[in-house]
């Protein structure tokens, strides 16, 4: 295992919001963290980046460099993002551009993190388990009392009726020790948006504080990888919290979340039994996806909003996005679905912000003892992958934008392909 600093220079763009924020400082450093697992000549690698996403071209560059520096097959490398909204300039939208020089350097650093983990690999023991934490994650789509649906309706809004869906409270934990039982690393999987800090200073958000606490408890040598679960419609706001002190210091809420999560991870880790034998299996495939097109009525409304609304109105921004989507027209894109198993543990890599319902379905139907969902993995297609019902209900996530226009069947296609690969791997692993 290894970790390398990927903190960019100041004054870089910080993606995640509908404005081009320029970074002004550093709350904590950002990292590329790697894990390499090898058993009987079969090797896989994971690298997690403290970024809002990982462009597909960066994934390909990482894999190419890893293939040049190690014996790991490039297709057996899984690359994902923690989705921090206070991170590096990796995203291009209609109002900001990624820093191409930084992306090239990021690919080198991420690949080198894998290479270092590969070159320093040694006999180890691995095990997994699941904890439970339901107090720091909340469904962010709500039915209102007037029958409408809103995303993030605001704290203590008296017009809120009920959440429009569930959360996933499972805390997936993978324990990695050396042959003598000394901690080497921990993989944590949990579903909640990493957007708790705000501002213009670099911060790894709550996964950063999770790492700090785990290192204090288990030793500075411990590498903490955080894999984001299906959290497209999950965030940290409890809209029903009536306490006057709730979220008054938003800039420090990530510390609270990281420490609460760390407590559950440490408790779960202590109960895990490890083994030095676990068959390693990998599958990946490409799914072709269709784009949605806005209706004529939506296009006419967008033109009206552009003409009549002030420059800083959010609906004016959405109007510009919808018209850009219309300009780009129909077409298709490709998405990689990757699944990796280590013994009776499976990790499913999906290239989007997945609604939690899809993650729950994959976990429920998976043939493995524990299945982790690793979203924003191996690139990104379409931003949000929503349930079919959500397109009817509306809200923020299903809206058509230049980067968010996949057809309604996308989530079902992802689930079907992931489960097919899991079944194939399980059969191979039992041979």
C-alpha cells in the first residue's frame, strides 16, 4: 500500500459548484492512495484520488504507466475518486476548464502510487466486515406538502413532508494487516456526498479526517482508502434537525463526520477475522449508453429564461446547460463496468454518481458475502444515474444539462451488467 500527495497549486479552479472557484489555501493535503493485492500470480490494483471525479483519459494514462512499470495488467487497475468538492482542477464544464498540465501530473502520481504499492508488497492478511452508521447520511430528495419534489429543500423547512427514498447505512470495512498482524491499511466504503466543507481551500473532506483518526489509532504507516458508495441522492444535511446549533459551523462538520465514521470503522475492524488466502478475480466490460434530448417545450422555456432572468439566477444557468445539451444532439457514449473479487469480498466500480437504490439492489442480489459499491470509478458518464421514477418526479438530479443527459434505462443497465459479472466471477472463484 502507498499514498502520494496530489495537492495542486493555489489559484487553481475548484470544481463541484456552478461557479469557477479559485483555491486560496490548504486545510489538509490531498492524496492518491493505492492498494495492490496478489494471490497465486493474480494481481489487481486500486487507487483512490482526493478529487471530485477522474476523467477517462486520466484513467487510461494511469493504466498505461502502471503497465509499463509493473506486471499488473492494465485492465486490472481500478481508479476512483472520493468526490471531494474542495479538490483539484480535474473537471471541464460549461463554465470552467480542467488544468491539462495538472491532469498529466495527477496521472503520473496515481500510477506511481500503485507502482510503489506493487514494489513494496509483502505477505499480508486480509478480511472484511460491515458496520452500521445512520446518523451522518440523509436522503436529499424530499416530497413537499404541496405534492412537489425538491432536492435539498433547506433546514427545518416547514413545507417538507418526507424523504423520497432510503439511505445506505452500511459501513463496509476491509482490514489489511501484515503477516504478523500489524496494521497496513483499511478500506472504508460508505454512501454520503463529500460536500461538507465549502469555501475555497483544499480539503479531502471527511475521508481526510477519517484517515487522520485511523492513523492515530493504528499507526502512521496505516493507509486509509475511502471508496464512495452509491450516494447520488445522499448528503449530510438532516433537514428535520431543529437544534439551533445544528450546522452553525459548517466548515468543521467534516471533522465530526470523519470521527464518527472512524469510530464505526475501528469497531468493525476489531471484529474482522483475516486470512492469508483469497482468490483474486476481475471482470470488466463496456456498456453503450444513449443520450436524452430535451423536448421542444423545455427548449422554449430555456430560451425564455435566458432572455428574462438575471445573470446570476440558477434557472438561467440551467437554461444554458439545457440548450448546450440540445446543441450536442443525440448520440451514445461508453461506460466501463468493473468488478473485482478478493475471496468472498466483491467491489463494483461504476462510472457515475449513482442513486442509492441501485447500490442497495446490487448488494442485495450479489452472490458475495460482502459487496462494496465504488462510484465515480474509471471515468464518469452523465454525472447522475437516477432511478426511472425520479425522472417522473423531477428535482435537481434528473435535469438535462450538457454533462447530465443519459437515458432513463442507464441505471438498470449498470445493475444488470454488474450482477452478471459478479455471478461469473463467483463461479470462477469456486472452481
